[in-house]
C-alpha cells in the first residue's frame, strides 16, 4: 500500500479552503459542463459518422489485405507519438495554464503557452525524427511475422506519415487551449478534416496509387485540421507563437507534472504496441481484425469519455484553482453516475449486436462474411471495457487537476504488466478475441485503481474548526 501524503501546496490549499471557502456554484458549473459536453458529443457524433463513412470506403477498397495491415502498423507509430508527447503536455499544461490565467492574468498565461508550444514542437519533431531513424529496427520487433516485402512497405509508409506527428500534436494542444476559453463544439468539429481527406483520396486515388492514397489523404486532412485550430486560437485571444528561451516558475511546474504523465503515456503506448505485436503472431489479417474490431468501440469510448473529459477538465482546474473542494466532490459524483448510466446500455448493445453492426457497416466490397465472422467476437470482447473506461476518465481528470500524476504512472505500469500476462492467457483460449478481452480486463483494473485514489484524495467537506487538523489528512 502506497503511503498517502499531500504535498505542501495541497495542504495550504485545503487549509485555505476550510477557513475561506469559495462561493458554491456547483449547480451552475455542472450545467456548464453538461452543456459543453453535449456540444462536444454532438460534434463528435458528426466526426464519427464521417469516420464511419471513411471506414466503409477503406474497407471496400482494401479489406483485410497485407497492404492494409502495413498501413495500420505504420499509422500506429505517429498516433503513439502524438499521444505520448502532445496529449501528455495537454494534461500537464491545462491545470497550470488555467491557474496562471486566474491568478496572474492573461498576459502571463500567453507567455506560458508560448513556451509550452515551443517545447511541444521540439518534442514532437524529435520523436518523429527518432521514429524514422529506428523504423528498420522497430517494425521487425513488433511484427516479426510480417514478410520482408510487407515490412518494407510498412517502413516506407511510416516515412510519409511522419509530418502527421507535428501537425496532429499542434492541433491537439491548440484544441485543449481553446477548451479553457469555453470553446468546445467548434474545435471538436475540426478533426473531420482527416476522415474527409482519407475518404476522398481512397475513393478517387485507390486504383492509381493503392494504399498510398490513405497516406496522402491523412497528411492533407491533418494539415487542414492544424490550420483551423491555429486560426481559432488567434481569433479567440491566444496567439500561436513558439519560444524555447523563456523560463519561469509556471513552466517548471508544467515540466514537473509532464514527466510522470509522459512516462504514463509511454507505458500505455507500450500496451497498444504489445496488443498489435501479439496480433501479428496469429497470422495474416490478424492486425486488421484487431483494429476493425476496435473501431466502433473506440469511437464510442472517445465520444462518451472524450465529451465529459474535454468539458470537465477546464472547470475542474478552475475549481482547484479556487480551492472549491465541495464543488469538485459534487462534480465528480455527478459525472461518475451520469457516465455510467449512459455507457452501460451502449456497451450491452455493442456486445449483443456485434455481428449485426459489423455486417451492416463493413461487409461490402473486399470485406466478406468471413471477415465479419472474424471481427464480430473481437468487437464484443472490446465492448466489455466501455463503461469502466468512460467512468475512469472522470477520476483520471480529477487526479490530473490536483497534480497527482504519479498515481497515473503507477496505474499504467500495473496495466502494462497485466496486459502482457492476460494476452498470453486469453490468446490461448480465444485467439485474437482474447487480446480484446485482456484489454477489457485491465481496463477494469484502471477503474478500480483510479476510483480508489480519487475518493481517497477528495477532501471532505470541512468546517473552519476542522481546518486546524488537516495536516493529518491522507
């Protein structure tokens, strides 16, 4: 059992909250979160519908071919780098950015953002360059059963996708910054540029350029998304500038939180690599089967969890900056129950309607009934995780807001070990569907771990008299 201690800043914060409680505006804040989440969800539905149309076009053109396996494996690396560097920066930056804006003013917040964007770009560019240099070593390790020609195609596809790392990373950070200004629905619509680009390229260029059309469409769509985000930032008061020279206490605070979040993201990325690498052991088409089986489940998780997490993060950060712990507690309770009530029926529908959903949406062109039979049980096993994942995102965002990111790192390390062990056990029992089941099982572990620490670190509602006893609180 880890010893629970509050850092001095947190002790001072809680004591100040006990003696000088902030105004309680919980109902109004929860309504703002719900309104923002609804806007993000509506925009997300639009993007996911477009992404579904893209999947239909891609599946009809390429099915579960070796070329599709190569593209999916190549596309995995840029996605991991964006999650590793940019998403980690977002989680470390946003609570501090909100606090600086609330306490020190907008000019100081702009200076912090300028520095953070500079370092984010440097990290993304360095990661992309390193991935390009190591591709010839990286892919044979994670896909040892790929034939030599298939490995060569995967490597070459990766080189063309490397610009996506910088473009998507900047778009991600810019979107998170816009959310702190109450701008949710618009930025949530900008990712539609990516499936649009892929769909247009696949529909018109596949006969001529083959699998490379997906790459061209992806790069063009991501560039469009990044330009839209930068335009929106400039329009809503944050300038897009880069500065590596500026230092300050706020930037050091971000860097201190960034380390554990980055390592946590690295561990989580390792889990995704493990899953796809183990799928590659099971023969041709297995990677495609795993990815197709997770398409609709991941879309539902990102839609439900993403909407609440996107909307709640800036408001939770504001509550922490104001030391409004009663509002934090109320908001966490409210959205845990709300996300559970919404996600459980969705999960049940995806589990029991898995084959019908795959047949209806993907079974066209090169995607045959045999492919549906292979993908449907994978999707059903993935769907088990949905409510556990969605609810755990509420816990996750609270722990980030109070800057307890080391707990997230511990959770990720536990889950990586569980993923490997459970994959080995479940693959023997269920084949490729066993990898999906293993993912769902360790997601339950995440739910339990983050939930436990969230409720342990939520300060109780305190009276002024109790404030003097808080140094013993754990």
